[in-house]
C-alpha cells in the first residue's frame, strides 16, 4: 500500500509499505482523511525518536476485522495498552508502560491508505458527523480531557495561550463550561476564528499581563511556558498541552512561590468529542486550510509547518 514513511531523517512516499493485518481483536481501517498536527511536526524534529508511518488523527471505514465494525465509519483512540499491567487494569491504558502509540511510538499511523489498530479502540462515527468533522475527534478529545482533570466553574477566568488548532479547540470546549474564556495568540486571522465561536481574544502585541484562575498552554512553543507561568494567579492551575522536541529553559520558582498546580494533559476519551461534533456545539471545519492527496504528502507537511498554517488534511 501507499504510505508516508519517516526514517528519522526524511519523509518519503512508499508505494509498497506493509499492509496491516486483521484478526478477531485487530481491525484494518481504510483511511478517508488524516490530519497533520503539531505533534507530527515535532516528530520530524526528533520527538520520541519515532520511525515508521506518522499520523494519529484519522477517520475511515473498517475493511477487515471484527464483524461488528466491518464497513462502518470509525475513528480510533491512539494508545495501545497491553491490557494486563497495573495501569491498564486501573483504566489507565494510555499510560501503560508497555504501550505503543499510533504514529508516535512503535506503531504505524494513518498517513497511509490503511491503518491497523485494536478494535477496542474504535468508535463509530454518528451519521450527522461528516468526515471533515470526524477527523478532528482525537484533538477535540484532547481538549475535553481538560474538563476531566480540572474543575472549571461558570465565571472562572480562563486563559488559553495559543491560537492554533489545539488552542482553538480548547477555547471552544472551555467556553461550554460557562467560564470567562480568553484566547491569546499571534495571528489575527486565527483569533478571528476563535472569536466567531464566542471566545474573547487578545492579540499578543496588545497583551497587558493579568492573572487568571486557569491557564492552558497550547502554543506548541518553548516560550509559551514562561508566559503561562506569569499569567496564573496564586494557587491557580496551569494546564500544559504542548509537546516540544527540546528542553525548556525557564525558572520554575513561581510554581513554588505562588503555589501553582501544574497539570500535564494529553489524550482524552472520544465520547464527549463525538457528542459535541454531533450536537454542533463545537465548530471544526473552519480550521481546515487545504486537503492534499497522499501522493502530495511531503508538500502537505511543508505547508502544515508554515507559520500561521491552519489544519492540513491528507486524503489517501
């Protein structure tokens, strides 16, 4: 099959990559659309030392595998736990020490005609949700994970740092709580998209420091952490969403002095995300900039890496 393959140094289109196989626990999904995200771009800078087919945001239809899913349109959770360790038995399979992660750690991803994954990770896509919406399920679930980790009440002052795809989704999800949500970013056009969803926005050049109850760092840059630490009120909460291929060089003294709670936040469960897409309470398609065929995947990655790019999709 055709697939984009990362060898640790360059990305190349292969026309003869190994086709995944199915069994009673594993499904093969023919990919309809796959999204290029910031984590993929970090992988191309060395993040996680990954080798293989990247890509973990996808929607497709099951071509092989358990009968209950065959022919059905699905999305899939990306962490493949062992199912036997202490974390897995406690419902923390995404933190399984023996896990693989689609397109990120020891498992081929969705920048291909087909992808294989455990059937237990599949979720059926509601008929009212288009492919262009469903491909955002994984990052939208990551945004909803914040609500699983932090109690956010109506009237709370919440700041989202970053106006990219994840920042936009986080701002929209947090708005659903009734909190007073502000998004801070560098790009006027991206902030306009967030403002259309009912979120207050501030351009970074116009930023006058103030303190918030909760700050979500979703800039995808090393400089975002320092700005975030300076915006959390004493005994407030800082949620870290960025994954960076590199080291942070910032003093953490403020965390101790101001007794800040710091929460790392990664993947989330899919049900709330699919529900929001079905109810149209979150809008994702305005984030799409362009859809490329898989054969133009290398150009698509370059486009996605451009400053200010919106969501770039691949259509295998």
